[in-house]
């Protein structure tokens, strides 16, 4: 920052010197230019030829006349076409006018975060391709064909605005008085026939007396993921769970936060772009958050889609491919959710953001001389947890009861503790997307589906059957009943491999294998109170660790013995029952009541 300030001051001094030199030059030239008849000196600017007045300027020098679109259409028969150049797409980096090679190299370096993690640079992705543009004459011909085709069915009106987009062009059609909206929507297939288009989507435009007729472009633009990640919308989003969706029909960049959704349901037939969208979403998280901030559980029953992410440090478990382990992971996720809810309640906070801010504030407070250093383990921030299931239909066929119950409980209560679900399926039927699941997933995305029944199953409305495929989607945002058409960002497998290798070089994943084990049922928990602690094979090892450390805490057993939270907590309860440790005392470790050599004496007996 200091170097930039110095460079800015130097540039300001240089510009001031240039202005002073120009003023001195003008003063020296004034005696050589003569006098005008009025007696005042003639400036150089006055002797130059006057620039031509702008088109439409008034003779008296007033502001130019800018005709309104309706006036222009009535007077000249021209349909206004909105230009795409006025839409900002990428964030312009703040650089000096002439940086050195070393400064450019530093600007391209990844951003440093705590624990030495670095976020990947966008240079790992392919260059942004140039836009295809549009042919204004071709668009006007399509508008004329739309008008003539509707007039064949006695639907009178005119096209008043053309909005070109990256994949489709929206023609704003204004019907005459007395024309019902339903008469226009019933002519969708006839418009496809007249325009020779693959599909046409008709919808009302909010806040306007026009109907939007979306026609596919003859040349489709490829929406690069790099363009979305370098945009101002993605960069300025404060959420660590920000995902890059793509661009809307007008070319504006669309991003969304999984925190506000808080869960997402994705459906689409084979080849519609669902897998590419999942990869773009995961890549967004890898560009936005470190492993300390976001952890992931990936379920891939197809075994070929998400295996590319095996080994990244963000993973909480290895990529799960077996349905039985996936069910165990969901059941253990419910236990983790309950643990986090109790933890938040004990600290008097309502969500994970408040908890992490409170923990950060406590870590900044000075420690006393006799404070236990083990308490720092209990002041760690909680990471967000993303549970991604690529094919829900396969799990519902094998473990329907357990899967539906766990998904419902997580969807209802996991938002406050930072756990979010993303479910994807290519078979959007009512036996897969049940009413109980759909009621707890207000945010949904539908790619192209086979029938209008499937579209209604996912979105509660028709329209997804008319999509184009290859990333064309309908997005139902949270808190809204109006669908938004979005064209998804495209990312190649080579780009994904480069980003995955970047994270693998920084750290190895720290898996919690207890998520894959079968959690105890309620009957087992009831029986656990009656059997002896020695029945747990890790009980004696846990006692040795506690006597050696001189303190007992769940985090110590988890770290030393690689246990899950539930199992470590049960072992501590058994030790308390046997009189080895004392009762819990808030967030402090439990007191050890036995001497360090107590276990050796017991073994000798």
C-alpha cells in the first residue's frame, strides 16, 4: 500500500509538471498570435475549426433531442435493439498504468489465507473466449416473422424491443387491446414452426405491458467459468458458499449464495448440463474458501463424476460411492448437526456466523498464566459443511426410509449450523423427489426434462421441457415464485484437474472416517448405559491417554485415537461412571481423579 501511495504521488507530480509546461507554452505563444478587432487576444482553440454539432442538437445550443423508442418506431419503423457493451461483465483489476514485470507477476499470485493456504489464481483456467455478437438485420427479420406468424392466428400486436443475449434473444411483443395472454402462449409450437427454431419460450415480463418471446440464437456463446469468477458480482460476494451460476437471458452475470438458499435441488435429463453445473459449483467453492472454512462430503453412486476431486483437502470423507456408506454419512451428519446445535445453544448464539465471530473474539483475548492451553482447542471456528449427492434416485431405491428421514431433518434444522445439502437427480419423478423433500428445498434448478410432468414435479410449473440443453436452466431463487432463466457456466475437465492439483500440492485431506461407520441406533444408546466400559475395544487406550495427559476432553480422544465425536463422548461418560474422571465443567477439560500409575496397579492385580 505504501508503494502504491508513493507511485500515485509521483504520477500526480508528473501530471502537475506537464500542466505547468503547457501553461508556459501558451503564455509564450500569445504575443505571436496578434489581436482581434475587439482588442482581446485570439486563443489557439478559437482559431481551430469548430467541431460539428451532434446529430439532433438544437440550433440554440440546447441539449440534443433523444427520441423515445415509441416515437422512433412510429416515425421510422425501427425496432430498438439493446446493446450488450453497456453491461459490465468482469472486474477490472486496480493496477498502475505501466506496471513492471515483477509487479504483474505479484498481482497474479494467489491470495494468502490463514494456515498458509492460498486460493487458486484464475490463470489456471482457460482464456475467456470472444463473444459472437449479433446481426441487427437478422434480428429485425425474426421480429417481422414473429409479427406475421401471430397475425395468421388473428393475434395483433408489434415487437417494440429486442434484447440480444448470449444464448437466446428476447423479443418484447406488445399485443393490442383485447388480446388475451393465453392466446399467445398456446401458439408456442406454431412459432417454433414459423421461425424454424428448436424451441421457443414465452413468458410475461414483470413491470411491462409486453410479452417476452425467447428465441434461440443461431450462434451460441460459450459462457466461460473464468468470466464469472473474475466478475465483480462473484468477487464482492461476502459468502464463502458463493456459487457461479452463469448469465441470464440479457447477458448479466448471475451468482447465488448457498447460505441464503439454504439447500438446493437440481434435476435434469441426460446431456442437459447437470454434471457441468455441479463441477462449476464445486470450482466456485474451491476459488472462494479454504479447507478451514468449507468442508465437503461427496456422494457419487455413479463412481465416475466426482472421483476427480479425490484427495483435495476440502473433503471431510473420501468420495463415497457405496449406497450403504452414503446412508451412514447422512445419519452421522444428523448427529453432527445435533452436536453443533447444542454447541451454539451453550454459547448463546443463533447461527454459525455469530459463533465463529465469538470464537475469534475469545482467541484475541489475552490468556492468563494458569489458563489451560487445551481450551484453545475448544475455541476453533466451525467450518461450513457441504453435502453433495450426485444421484439421489439410486439412494432412494436402496435406502429410501433412512435417506428421506435424514435429508428431511438436515433440511429443516441444519441451516443455522452451516450444513447445506445439494441434491441432483436425472429422474425427477415423485418417487424420487417426494413431497416431503420438495417442501424443504425452496431453491431448485431444472435443466431440460423430457415432459411437462417432470417440469411440474421439480418447479411446480411447466417450461423446463422447452429448454435448449447444454447448460440452459430454470432457476427458482429462494423466497420467490418467479423462475429465472440462466445459461450455465462451462468448465472443462482439464481446467478442473489444474485447480485440483493446485489444492493437492498445498495439503493432504484430513478425513474423518467415523462418518462412514454405522452410527448407533437409539436402542444401542439405551443399552450402552448397561454394559461395561471394557466392552469398547478403545476404552483402555482412552484411559491410558487420559491418565498420561492428566486431563480428559473429547477433542483429545478424537485427535489421539482418531475417534468420532459420538464415540469419544460415550467413552468419557463411561470413565465418569467408573470414577476415573469428574463431571463436565463447561468448555474446560474434565478433571482426572486417578493417579497416573493407577492403571498399571490395576493390571498387576
